C-alpha cells in the first residue's frame, strides 16, 4: 500500500478516456508512498480536515482550494510522525500542497495503489 503524488496544472488528462486535452502533469513522486499512506491512516476520520479523506487504495483529487485547507493540517500531521520516513513524507506532501496552492487551476492527485 502506498500513495504517490502527482501535481497537474489543469484537470488531469486520462488518455484512456478519449480526452482531447493535452497532458497536464507538472511533476510526480513515488518516493515516500508507503510512509505517506501510514501517516494519513493515523488521522482521525470524519473531522473538518481534508487529509483524512485521502484513500490509500484509490485516487483522490484536491484542487487548489482544498489543497490550501489541507496545508493547514500539516503541523498536526507532522506531530503524528514516528520515524524519519514519515517526516520526509509529510514534508514532501507539504511541498506539493504549497505548489498546488501557488498554481492557479492546478490539481494534486493522490494515487493510491
């Protein structure tokens, strides 16, 4: 189980759906997927937060407004870290959320596997 991150500059392009839109991927990471999934699974569910809604088994999409709300949850998420890999995953997530917030019309995709 792991969660990969993809940052898109517009609505994601899914080639299998016969979309005529051009690819939108800015960057992606597979580096800390398992640690990120473990960390997010520690979050309390059914709260006003956004990060607990990330599904480690399916794709979850945040637009720039949701990313901005989720960015405020990073300090609490980092408090839950129990090892260096989880700290790295949390910091990497924070960087992707910040980039999504700074890029108008962007989307952050959490790719669950």
